[in-house]
C-alpha cells in the first residue's frame, strides 16, 4: 500500500501525473477545458494544438500499452476452488477495482482524462480555425466596401 492507503500500483500510475490529487485536478481541468472548447471559450491555433495533441497521443499510446496488463487485473486469479482461495481471489479483485483509489479505477480515470483533453484540443483547434475564418470574412467585407 502507498502512504495514502491506495494500492502501490495505483499510486505509481497517479504518480506519473504528479500524484492522486494532481490526477484528480487534471481530470477536472480536462472536463472544464472540454466544456470551454465546446462553448467556444477556448481556441488554439493549429501549430500549438498539434504540439498539444502529440503530447496527449504519446501518453495515450503508453496507457494503451498498459491496458493489456490492466485487463488482467479485472479477472479473478485462479488460486483454487476451496473457500480460502475463493476469498483470496475476491480480495484481489476488490483491491484492484473497488474504489476510486484502486489501480484499475485510477488507470481508467487517467485514460478518460487524456481522452477528454484530446477531444478538447481538437475542438479548440476547430474553434480557432472557425474564428480565424470569420475574422477573414469580416476583413474581406471591409475591403470590399472600401474598394467601392
């Protein structure tokens, strides 16, 4: 167990993001960024968005590689058929996927956060492009009126 009572693996995954509290804050921030992008309150140019997208995709790739191992933690281990083995297997499953501090849930929260962040970036790029096009059209209107 880690110091905060979470399984050590969960703490390590959360540690990649600066700890459990930081991961939770990042998750909330990603949701907020997604909402802001959808509402048109956040936009980013293509170049900056490309760099942000690349960083998120690299982290998603790493998480996808780990997904294959995380899947195994959601299956009851085959310790045997006696009562003790069944209780031990149930305890193992509970330790891996029972609450917000368990390894599987921390991993899933991190993947969800990255997905929200990637979606927010995509929307923010499109909003920037749309606002850029709107500004270009407005300027062309002024140009057209000026040339009359």
